[in-house]
């Protein structure tokens, strides 16, 4: 993987390390690795620290290169060895297995080697490695399922199901354990047990995650319950999120008739990918990448693991590497439409909007009755301030939802913003009202509509009531506090406006709009010196170009009567 950060950052670090090595007396050489700027990096200490820095930047290629050089120079240093192993694992290097054999106490190394044993059908050794992990930390979640798959590989389906049954029937993690029990029973040719475990896996989840629903549906279909399986997929397909397209793709393919998980290695990959997704949601991106790589070692090209890897890399602003991960997913995989949505967002971040739009238009044509692709196109166009074009894309998305329900309010909210920003207020207002009709307690819709009414001096009492409710729903949102302060200012309650706008500035101190509003409120209550301070601060916080002359005029002349709005609608 290639570095995404500016090369000079690593070059400066390398220069600093050279100085540190010289000062510390670490021997160097003119041969050996070089920094991205071409400067030689001397000594094991330099290689080690550059590798650590690259790893902290999720630059796995340079991290692996530098730390492998450090290992060659100091092969018995446990700290260097451990970090080199992790870097090579994250970069998908073959050296990871060799390094893992020298780290008997490292859990990730044990998991990797257990996978090597599974591929070689060394079931006893694999089980020994897994049992040596103990039951602490995230491994506690994985260990039962991994052991069960090894037991199945040894030809002991009874033992595998016995490992999972008590956890599936009473554990707080019953869904994941019940799912793996269902998959094992399915492979073992025990349809009644597979059916029972599959039902347990989804029993407590009215809206199960896509992967869980699809796998359970496949088990139920092969157990002779096709209608029950179809209901699960229909529930996912009816949703408005990206995975609805994946559910449709699964229905079009053979995922219900053929096994999505057909071997112990694939089952273990499934367990790794599931935990990787949970870790990413909790902000543990590094651990998520480790688990995704372990999944790919067990099942190369495994789409759920590659999507997780891409999402985690994108979280770290490594868009090019994320695209490379997505490119490894087969075009006929059920996740392929989700991959295309992800690709479009990444291309847009790389300033390739035309390529992103092409991807979305093709996807839109492939799924002509689904709103996801035109909706995403509208979002990308709106993000580029192309509001009129965005509104047209949202028109197409909404036309594909013949009977909008509560989950569809974001479509109308997004189109309302695009219409308002393109100067079409009457139809924008209708969209905001429609969004609230579908889902009345949406604080951002309440805020946008209430603020817009206040800015235009209309429906002020109704706007106040809406914004009071929005502040109850999002009490720590500075923009909503600002909107309430602004409507109070418009109503002539200047003291109340000061109270709320001061809170808004506390929550969003770097907002030019909010500081400007607070200046207006201070002026209205006679605190003119403080008003000018806030206006000057608003000047320094990147106000919109059209707002700057208004702020300058207030600094020169004070606030006119009646007060002129310098409000800016929040996109």
C-alpha cells in the first residue's frame, strides 16, 4: 500500500531520526533503506522509529519495509519483532507467518498460525493454538466459534455443536454463536438443527444486519423453509440503506441454494469479519484491520472483509488504498452494488466527481426501482454546491419510492436543502414539511425549517416551538441552540436570545455565523463593546463571502434598526 500523507512528513522524521541516532551513538551505514525523500536512514533505531511512524499513519507498506529492515539488523529484539509481525500482517506479506512462529505469546500470531494449520488440515495443532489463547478480551468472543469450526474439520460435528449450543441458547452473544451453529449443522447435513439455530440467530433482532440475515436465510432455504428465508431477505431489501441492494443481489444469485459458507476455513473467516465490523463501530480501526487481514488469510477475496478494510482505510483518509481493496471484490458478488456506492464516495473524495457520477448512473440503471444510487448522486452534487442538479437527482430517487414511509424522511430533507439553496423556497418548504410528516421527531429537520422561517421573519411562534423541541432532542448541538437564539431575537426576546446564543458559541466556538448572531444579540441589549468583539471574531472565522461586507458594516455603523439579518442557512 502506498503512503497517502505528504512525503515531507516522513522525510522530516527521517532527518530527525538520523540526528537522534548520531547523538545516541547508534552505528549507521551508507547502505540500507532510504526515506521517501531519498535520504539514507541509518541504523536499527532509525528503521524502527520510521516504521512505527508509518504504522501510526496506517501506511502499511513503508511500515513493513522499515520494520523488516530493523528485524534483520536486530533479529532478537522482541519489541521490533512484534511490531514487524503486525506491520507485515496488515500489509498482507508472506513474512508475517515466519515472524509469527517466533511470537508464541502473541494472540494475533497464534490466530494466524492456527489458520495456517487449518489450511493444512492439522486440526489438533490448530485447536491447541486456539485453546492457548485464553478467554480474555476480544478473543473471548471469537474462540468458541473458531474451536467449533476446527472440530467440524476434524470430523466431529457433535463436538462442534456441543461447543456452541450453550452459548447459542443462553449467552448474551447468542446471535453470533447461533449463526455459526446453524452454518455448521447445515454443512453437517442436519437441516432440523440448522433451522432451529438459524431462527435463534435472528429471533431477538427485528432488523438483523445484512450478513446475518442473508446467511440465516440461506440455511432456512436449504432446510426446506423458503418462505421464511424470503421474508428475511425481503425485510432487508425493503430498507433504505445500502445493504438493501445487496439483499436484492443475493436474491438474484445462488446464495440461497448454494452455501455461502462451505468449509471450516470460510467459517473462521466469517467469524473474523463479524468481529472486525464490531471493532470498527467502536472506533478500534487498527484491530479491525488485523481481523480483516486474518479473514482474508482464511478466505482470499472475501468481500465482507475487503469492504471492512476499505471502510477502515477510508476512515483514515487513505482513499486510494480503499479503492484498491474494493477492486479485489468480484463483480458478481452480492456486495458488488454496495461496493459501487462506496467507490463513488471515494472517487468524489479524490476530486473525481465525473467518475463517481458515472459509477452511480450505471448502478442506477442496474437497479431502476431502487433510490440508493440517485440519492447518493444527489448527496455528492450537493456537497459540491451544485444544488439545482442535486435536486434533480433527489427527484429521481423519490420517484422510485411510491409509498414513502418513516424511514424515507432523509430523501425529502435532502431535496429540501438542495431546493432551498438553489432559491426554490416554496418547494423546499414543502419537502421539509413532508419529512416531518413522515418522521415528526427529526431534530435536524425541525432545526432547518425553524431556522429558515426565523431568517425570513415568518411563522415565528411555530418556529420557536419546533426549535425548542429540537433542543430537547439534541441539547448539545450548537447549531440548533443558535437557531433557537435567532428565532428569539426575531421575536424581540433579546435577553433570551443572548442566553441561547452564548450557549451556542460555547458548543460551536469556531462558527462565524453563531458568533455574528451573538454580536447582534449583544448590541440589541446594549452591550455594544461585546457586540463588536463578537463581530470581529466572526470576521476571522471564514464567513461566507457575501456575509463579510455585512459584518464590516456593523463594525463601522453598529446594528441598524430594525436589525438586518446576517443569517446563513446551515447546509
